């Protein structure tokens, strides 16, 4: 089992994780993507799910609106806890890759505890790799990960992203 951690303030953490997912699907391997703090159904990685099934599954545990990082709601906390419980259930199916998108940020803002995430990682079965993304990873997650990539913002042309279907 390998734990990948994509962190940093730059854009592309989820894109990196989805790149690994696409490679796995291309080889006929099972991928489960769980998005924390995200609930928009009009994003590409969600819209493609039926075309990439059955190897690719994606689930969202968030509201369509952005989470107030300084004052998250109880609904945000509840959704994140449900996402973590769902991730634990997904591990029983032994996917090749489990993507936990924005989970590092969910830890950072207190939607879920870092201890619970570390406990989940201890339960990952042999043969399943895990990707965790999010801006501000707690030090314990950085220590636990096997691969840590920092995504740094150098230029940020938002209009370029909008042209390729990424609408923030």
C-alpha cells in the first residue's frame, strides 16, 4: 500500500489524483473517488462516471457551496464524517485506488480528526493505494504518506481553467 499526498496552494491537486485514477481505469483496475467538501454535480470528474463505470466510481460528501474554512457548519462536519465512514466501507471492496479528495483540508479545518484519518489508513488492505488531496495537510498526514507532492502556484490564469471546463 502506498499513500500519496497532494498538498499546497496551487491548482492541480485533484487533477493529479484523477490522473492516477485514469491510469488505473485504463488498466481495468477499480478506482473509488470520495470527494470531501464538494457537492457540485456539474464537474467533469463526476459527469464522466457512467462512461468509466464499472471501474470508476465517485461519491461526494459536501454541499454545492464552498465551505467557510474559518467557520464550517455542522452540516459540513456531518457530511465529512459520513464520507469517512463511507471510505471505511469502500475499503472492504478492496479497490486498487482510493482517492480521498480534499480530505487533508477537511482535517485542517476540523471537519474530521486527523487521528480518524490515520486510523483509516491503518485499515487499508494490501493491494489498495490511497491518494489524499487538500491545501493544508496536518504534519501527521505528511509524516504518514509515502509520497508527498507540493503543488505551488506560480501563475494562476483562472480564465484558462474555465476554457477547459473547470469552473470555480
